[in-house]
């Protein structure tokens, strides 16, 4: 928990506290997440590919590029989803 404390100067909002405890929880289970938004997008895509999630809008996309573009509309990460992902 002490190393995670260095990631934040001051926790003022509910969102900042939630992110802090999420990072602490991930550390406890051995996950290393450098970009939370990217991890969320990748988790959703992996779940979709495995059939864990049904995403009708993604199913309606006709091409791979359409799917990539759709995913990136919901991607808040600085990294953009691309075909190799």
C-alpha cells in the first residue's frame, strides 16, 4: 500500500479514492496495471471474444476496422486499440 501512495499527491474526490483502492486491490492479487483505461478495454474485448459478453453494436460491425473504430469510441486510454490488439 505504501508504494501505491506515491502514485497520488492528494485524494480529494470519490473517483480518486476508488482508483487508489482499485490499484491497492490489484497489487494484492499480483496484477500490474499501468493504464487502467486500457486494462478495462482489453478485459471487455477478451470477454467478448470468449463469449462472456454480448455487445450487439459490436456484432453489427461489418469489418474489423469498423469494430476497431467502435471500440476506440469508448476507449479513454491514451493508447488506441488497433488490429494487432
